[in-house]
């Protein structure tokens, strides 16, 4: 299966009320345009042309060399597809028109559309039956149940407005006919726009077969404002959680867990409530992510125990059986098998050997306001609580750091380093102090 995808992304996106172009708003951690492109690729698109408005440098930069066409004026969806004419060509084959604000369409649906055109249809459109059809174009069937035209909401007669079958926006068209049909579209309508949807009546009049496939509403929901964005996110999250649970992940309160679409979560992982798994995470088999933890760019081996309230930032790499506990922040740090940092710690730009134990309140002082420096902690080392490890610094394997130490130079393997004042103990001192203070208070001094 191969086709050319034309992704329309030149609309103004006014209702997003945003400095960021609408196609770059994210759903499940990915730009909506990335969803459209990835899905097209997954369905077998051999070429993807994105249609952009002039001045869309942000999106062009994001496209990073991928083909695009410019629609000079936003004169409607038909005019937008026409702008892709040179980039798409008239050869035989299938073109699929997609919208950059419809991120949840599935690759299977695209394949289904493309197959319809390969099997001889001139156009295959996506139909759906929303609870509230207002705003959508309606698919109008002739006496034989064949779609003869699409009428936009603004142009509907009362009888047409009552039609429940709506246009999902996505359509597959025979590439050799697409642009000749588009040439015949006029802007004689309520919005004075060139409607892509008008090619259905033109194709039908030419005797071409127009078919439709009905798909689930969630696949074609369009994102026009922030509320739609939240609805799309919720639908995607529901899908991601379901896939994770089907593949053997336990979620105690799935509706409170947020997953980036690229998360890899192995079997028998348990995710407690209120956890966010951001982009670039891999969680190994049997690990537990306790409540209120936030992970991004973290790779965990098997049977790790994370949180509650842990923050794993990009570059966290934990081997097997690692424990990272409450209020621990980890960034660009590798922890060997069974290493532990159970409480109130910051580990940044660090390598921590297998079996090392990092005590509560330990801080790797990795930044001096100018550069970042590394802390190396050897296998089996024990870092006492409330230690500051001033990088660059190397704590040897099996070394012990006394609690409260500020370590500024390397520590040999198996040695003990303590850097703090000795405790001065004055027997009876507390009683003398209290008696002096209470007498002074009575005198009023
Ligand atoms: C469109 C369909 C409607 C369908 C609905 C489904 C047309 C005329 N109408 O309406 O039948 O029910 O989608 O969501 O096609 N765009 C451009 N250039 C333009 C205008 C739009 O690139 O000049 C892009 C937009 O960025 C967007 C897409 O085309 O990605 C759809 O445009 P939009 O204005 O949202 O169309 P609807 O009115 O929703
Ligand atoms: Mg729309």
C-alpha cells in the first residue's frame, strides 16, 4: 500500500489563541503535525506534503527538510490542496488529504481509504456520526445510498441539517483526477471559500464512484481550541493506558496516570496513582512507580522502585533493582544494580556504582554557575546523610562518607572521609543555660 499524503496545516488556528502555531501544539507529548505525519508513514505514505501558510517559519524549521507547499492566501481547504499540486503531481496512484488538527486518526483507517481508491473508487471519504453534527459538513446520499455531495454546515437546508452522517475531513482521492476536479471548484458559497468537499459532487457528476467509510468519532475529532485539545488528550490517554494495561502493566487508578505516546513499559510494572511518564521513558519489567512521581527521559532496568514523589529527569539510567525514593531528583545520572538513594537527594551528572547507598539529603554540587561537573561514586560506597559532594569529585568503591560532610577532593576506595567539626559536649550545660535565661527573664532584662 502506498500513497501520497497531503496534510493541510495552513489554517489560521485563531481559536487556539496562541503564539505557537496550532499544528505544533502537543497531544500525548507529540506535536499534532507529528501525529499526522507518523500515522501517514505507518499506513504506507511514500511522500508527505504539508501545506503551510506564508510566514510559517516555525513549522518549516520543525519540518527539518520534509517537503511542504505554501498556500499564499487562506481561501479554503480546496485551495489549500491545490497549493500542493506541483509537489504532488498527477501520476496514477492515491492521494490522501489529512488535516494537521486531527491527530487521532488511525493508520488502519488511512489504509482502508487508500484501498478503496486502489479498488477503483474516485474518492473515498470518512464519515462519522457525532452526537452533535453542527459545524460539520454533511454527507448527502442519493436514492441508491451513494454519496452524491457534501454540504457544509453553513450551506445546509433544514432537511440537510438533520443529516447525522458527517464529513470527517479526511479523504482518499485518485491522484490523476484530484487536481482536475479541484480546478472546477468555485467559491460561490457562504464563506466565499474553495471547499475541498465540492469535489464530491463534481466527481459524482463525472460518473466516478464515491464511497464512504464510517469510523469512530474519536479518530476524526478536530482540534480547534484548547478545550478540543484537552478532549483529544483525554481520548489519547485512554487509548495509551488501555494499551499499557493490555500488555501487562498494572495501574491502580489509570485515569490519573499520564503517558507519553513513546513510553515503553514492560510487563508487570505497577504504576500507582498520579504518575506522569513523559517523553523518552523505558521502564523495565517488575518495576514499581509509586504515587506522585514524574519521569522524563528515564531508562529503568528490571525491578526498580521509584518514588513516591520522585523526579527522574532526562538522562536518568538505572540498572536493575535500583531504589530512588521520596523527594529524590535525578538528572543525567547512571545508577548501577541495586544502588539506592532513598530520601531527599539530588543526583546530577553522576555515576553511582552497583550497591552504593546514598544517604538522605545528599547533594551532588554539579554546577558552579558556569560549567557542569561529574561526581563518580564507586561500587558499594556509603554516602552519609546530608553530604555535599562538590564536583568534579571521585568517591572510591567501598568508601564511607561521614554524615554532614562537604567533600571537595577525591576519596580513596575503602577509606572513610569525614569533614565536619567535632561535637563539643558540656555536661550540665543545658541546665545552666536554662537557669541563667529564666533568672534574666524574671529581672526583666
Ligand atoms: C472541514 C470540512 C468539513 C468537515 C470538517 C471536519 C471543508 C470545506 N470542510 O471543515 O466538511 O466536516 O472539516 O473537521 O473542507 N486549512 C488550510 N487552508 C485553508 C483552510 C483550512 O490549510 O485555507 C486547513 C486547516 O489548517 C485545517 C484543515 O484545513 O487543518 C481544516 O480546516 P477547517 O477550517 O478547520 O475546516 P472545517 O470548517 O472544520
Ligand atoms: Mg476544523
